[in-house]
């Protein structure tokens, strides 16, 4: 699969950072790194600390992404299920899943 187009990359960054502002006050924002059709999502805490959170797999749609959780214990990413039971979903669903795991001291706001 090809890498996401620049318009999708820009949209993804804006959507996820907006989602962080609305739902994850422990984060200052997200940074996204790309490698082929993968988008690696890192959370940035207010003190500047960076947390690896998850990897999204682009499959041609800006609204449906494959999901892999970052495993700190193995320093890798493993394809995972979202709370819905699906292996793909919105980028926001993937971010919520990863943040719920790694920011367990904080819960999302509605």
C-alpha cells in the first residue's frame, strides 16, 4: 500500500490534536512520524516527555485505519483490537485506546 497523501497527513494531525485538546488533558499534543503506509503516533506530555502510543496503518481511507498498540515491554508495535472488537477504526478510536492504556492516571473527558 502507498503512503497517505499529504492532505491525509495534514488532516490526521489536525484531527488528532483537536481530539487531544477535547479529551486528553494530560497530553499537550501528538506528534506523527510516517514510514510507508504507517503513521506512528506519539503523545507529548506538558513537561515535554514523549510517549509512544500506537501505529496506524493507512489502507487508502483517511477515516479507517488499522491499529497496532505500542508495547513498551517489547519496544515494538503489535496489531491489536480496538474496544469495539475491530482491528481497524478511526484514528480517534485508536488514540483513545492507546491513551486509556498509557495514561491510566487520567481518563478521557467527554
